[in-house]
């Protein structure tokens, strides 16, 4: 069974075709500048063959038609017939409180997603447009919505509620939802298998340009750092993370911004970019810090300090921890951030091996000493494969 995994934005469409027989990627590609001029599709096969199509894509329908055309390319595609695609898995940002897991898509599911679009106004319209276009272009092929939020739906009310009047929550559903759920779910399952204990207590640190942490027990999320939007929580590439709401209003007035503009400012101009004043990329900041750039050093220290705070609080929430796990672009590839986070964590039984931390590995890698009571792990995430697995389970 081959499954097509789609991750649509308002003007982009990432895709992977995965052969579930061995979970290998057949082709992967990207449509850029949908709805704009200069649209382009770029696709690569597992063996390096490439398809490039420069053609306008006024809507996601034309993008989907080009995706199928590229995959069916007789020389550089990955399919002989569309019939080889057994199902389609769509990454969808927001489930609201309506779904607690992935679902087979029908008209009712689409209607609920449209109702919840206000909870994710930047991403949900693109997600929904892609689903509708895909159903039109690939009639009869079963499709599944895999939500970025549902893994966190197991949080107890005491964890997801804000300290606001209950009727405001009840009427407008203002609460913590959490994001990166597909990654947290995949990593928790992989680490559970690695430990031989699916009920292990683990703190998962998904660190990248966008970052989040989850506290997981018995395979279920107990708490997570992102909130009503992905802005809450850690210091990220361009996001501020946690900040006093009153400071936001003070800053808005001083900068002469509207409410909408200050939220955009906190999402796009802050975090590592704002602190360092030159880059949101951890690699750039690490190189600059090594050359003596104090603002770059400060940005990295703030990132690690906020991660450490959340790790410690989640160990308290779990009543102990079996594994502290790093994943995502920074989590998997930044020895500096991992080292700063784990410095001084021996109090909880986590003994960190600095030499192991500096070495590259593949698959799940242990960074703890032999006598550590807590496993310290790198676990590469694979959100596309997680979506494909969910899709396979629901459609078979």
C-alpha cells in the first residue's frame, strides 16, 4: 500500500509518497507560490531523479493536478498509475475540541474543520482547500485528517485551562491546545519501543525554529508548552515564547502597533532573531557565539534556560522521569543546546555524557552515562511517516 502524505499551507504544498510495505519514501516534493505568479513544483525520487515544473497554480486544485503529473512522469516519477495510491493523509493544524484522534475525512469532518478555522487562521484555510481539491482530483481515494493538536487532547483540564472566567473558556474555547502533536506522538511511541516500556514517563523536547516540550506518561500527553497558539512556551527562532500579557500591551503602545501587529511582531520578530539582532538560525548563532558575539551567546543561553525550566517542571508533573528526549532540527543536531539544557540535571538522576553528545549517530542515540538512572536520548522525528501510519490504520 502506498500512501500520499500532504502538508498544505496557504501558498505551499509539501508531499511525500510512502510505500508502507517497508515505510520507504518513493518521492517527495514541494509546490511553491500557489495562488501567486512564479509557481513551481520540485520533486525528487529516492534514487535522486528530479522533476521540476514551472507553471502557475491559481488554487490548490491545480497544485494537486501537478503533483499527480509529476509522480506519474514516465522517466522521473514514482508511479505507473494513480491506482497505486491506496489512501491520502492530510496534515491538519487544528482539531479544536471536536476530535481526539485522526479521522477519515467526509463532508461532516470538513464542515467541523471549517468551523475551527478561526482557531488557526494562517494554516487552516490552506489545509481545508487542499483537502477539497484532493477529493475533487482523486475521487474515491480514502483520505484521513491527522491533526497537529489531538495528541495533546489527553491533557487534564487543570493543565489546559487558563485562569480566565470559565464561561469565557466554555463559549469561545480559549484554552491550551498544544501543537507539534504528530512529532510528539511519533517520538513517544519510538522511545517507548526502545525502552521496552510503553508506559514510561518521558519529557520530549521538540526543538527547531518552532519548539515545544511535552510531558508524556503511559503514552499520553499530560502537559505541553505551546498553548492557544504556537506562540506560548519556549524561546524559538522568531517567537518570543512566554511573556507577561501586560508587557505586550505596554510594548504595543510604545512601538505604535495595532493589536494584530503586535501579535505578528511576537511571532515573527522576536525569539533568537530579536535577541541576537541578526539570525533565527541556531547554526548561525552558534558560529557567532564561538567568535565572541555576546548577543548570539545570550540568545542560545536563553533558549536552553527556558527548555531546562520546562523539563524540570514536567518532571515534577510526571512525578519522576524515565527518559529526557531531544528531537527536531535543533534537538537532533545541536550539541551546544543539549549540553546547556542537561548541565546540572544530575539531581533528577540524569547523568549526561558530554563525549557522547559530540558524536553523530543514526536512529535513537543515548547521551547518558552507563550509571544514569534516566535515559537521555536523541530520537529523530518523522512526522510524515507518523501521518502515513495513522492513515494506513484508519483506512485498512
